[in-house]
């Protein structure tokens, strides 16, 4: 019997999902070995690392974007190398607060005043004010920085009041050499507020809900939403308000050259129109911002002096970007949100020279 010719016999090999003849088998084996040398767990590890890296990059990008949106990336640096003599206009707009938000940037304003103090080209300062006021701390810190400017330089400082310059807005104006308010301006509101304290203990009782607060003293949890405020606690908080009020009155009396008792008659928290404020001695004149600039130039013989504006970059908020989340919701949801906001205020005890009536 004839023996089979093995040399002429073609053998088909199956590997990695493909058929190959014996002539190409070595290549197939080599490729299989390469693929097998890169195990599945390694591939999985690479995929996981890639996913993590992608998440890190995305998070960094989102963080940068949120910094831009919320204004945390806004620069507080101030330079005054204008190369000519000038009046500096300092913009005090929105709610005065040390945390800074919206149009108000507390640290920028302090830096701007410092920069002008040490700049011999600066000849005076005008406060462009459009604010309902703000926190006691921030208002007083800005006031003291303005006083430092006056003491260190002996240069004039004007307050130019726009639509509203109430409470803390008036506080920072009190020591100015001249206060000029737009005829449609609201000002005054000399007083102090500590916000709202909400007591929901009666509601919780009706719902059968009991709460227990462990404290080291009877007044440690004062202002709690779940316990009625005692008379002692009310007296403690009232004393803080009274002290801040006396400070406000003293600054107005000293700055405007008025008797303390007379200022207290005016300082019951009420708002004054520009003309009413002028009649009561709280401001000097009714006029526009342009009038204030011209008056300073002519009164101090500044000649062809320039006017330079110190206005912080706008620190936008997510709320202003996307609008109010409650805008299209029902009144009941809006009421719930309002109550939630009130509850958040409890326990903060934040003293404010803030007018609750805004224009």
C-alpha cells in the first residue's frame, strides 16, 4: 500500500478563532503568545486607571469652571501706576459682607484704599455707594480703612449716594468730608438687626415630635429652633444689638458734628429720602455722581486731574447664572423654601447694619 505523502498533505490548524495551514502556524502561535503575554487582569487595570484619570481631569475642569462661576477666582490685586494725578472712585455696591458676593468684594476694596494711601498721585477719593448695608464687622472694617486713608493722607473723601445707601451704606459715609445723594436715593436706616429667630417647638409638639439638646449651660443653645427663647436669652442678644447701635450712633454724631441725643431721634431705623436726609443734617447736598466729581475738583482746585475707577470684578453666583430655582414652582414650595431659609439663619447671631427694605 502506498504510504501517504505527508509533505503534500495540508493540515488546517484552528487558533484564536481562525483556521491556518501548517505553513503559517508559527506566526499564529507567535501572535497568540503575544496576546497571552498581556493577561486579562492587566487590561482591566489599564481600563480602570484610564477611567480614574478621566474622572480626575473632569473634576479639575469642573472645579475650574465653578471657580469662575462663583467668583472664587476673582483677583483682589490692585495697581495704581496710572502715571498721572487722579481722584479714585471706589465702588461699594451690593450687600457689604466679609465673604464677598455679587458686586461686592470686601478685600478688593480694602486693597484699593491701601494702594491709594501710598500713591502720591492720588489726590482724593469718592465712594460710589449703592447698597442696603451689610454685616457689622465688614461695614466697620471698611469704615476704619476709610478713616485710615483720611488720617494718613489728609486728602478729601466724598460719598456719592446712588439709588440706596442705607444702614451700613450710611455707616461708611458718616465720616466723609461731604455726602452728596442722588435725589431719588434712600438713605438712613440707622440701626442694627440680628435677623429672625424661628421657634417651631409648638409645631413639633403638635406632631408628636420630641427633641433633646445637651449643653454645658442654660444659654449655650439660645436661638435654637426647637426651644422657646427665654427672657434671659433675649436680654443677652438685645445687649449685643444695643452695643452695636451705640457704636453706629457715635460714628454718625462724630462724623456729622451732631449731638448724640439728636442722632438717636433720627436713628430709629427709618429710611429717609435724599431731601429729608439733607433737611435733617444727615447729608450735605442732593446731586448726581457727576456733580460730586465736579464739586471735589473745584473745591480743592485739582485742575485737570483724572478720575480713575476702582471697581472689583463681578463675582457671579450660580443663582444669578441659572435663575431662581423656585421661579416656576408652586407657592407652597416657595413657602417651604422661605421657611427653610429662615431656619438656616438661626444660631448664627449675625449682627447687621442692613436695611431689610431694599429698592
